């Protein structure tokens, strides 16, 4: 799927299209700083019925949210240097005990997901628009 958005309100359209397509409990979010990964996550969680305040997990590495469908874990792996640090935070336990795991900056961990079902969303912010691809 491919989207082009020009304003904040259009994120809702993206969520409306993507939400019914989520078949796996892992969603990788890729994009440069300020691309809209956390904004997307805020709108997605609201649409999942979460009442929690959604913030970037940049410093905490993982945030936990409640939804009527189950727990949602939101990761930011940007500051992790290697796969050992990813395992040190207990990522496998989160993956096993979630309705959904949203992983920003997943590159350090992505190879470990081979054989598991997951979705990837890439956001390219070129200043005027955001180009989004979802698989």
C-alpha cells in the first residue's frame, strides 16, 4: 500500500486503511527523525480504543499501552548499539505477550525477525509531503 499525505488530518486516513490489514503483532516503523512515526502511533492507538497518552519511547526504550484488544508495546531502538542490547531489554517476552508491538528504528533487530510474520511501514518526509509505504 502507498500513501501520500500533506497534513496531520490525513494520518487518520492512513490508519483507517492500515488497521484492517494488520495480520501480525509486529509493526516496524522506519523513517528519519520527525517523519511522523510517533504521530502515526498516537492515532493508531486511539483507533484501537486506548485511553493512554502516547509518547515517544526515545528515552524509556519501550512504552506500554492498554487497549481493549490487549497490550501494545511501543519501542524505540534508536539508541541500542547491537542485538545483545535488544535482547537485554527482554524484547522476546514483549513480543510473546502483546496484541501489537510497534518498533521504531528496527534495523538493529530486523534480521532476528526472519521467519516471523511482521509488517513494515516506511515514512519518507520530504518537507512538503510524507510518502508512506506499508507491507
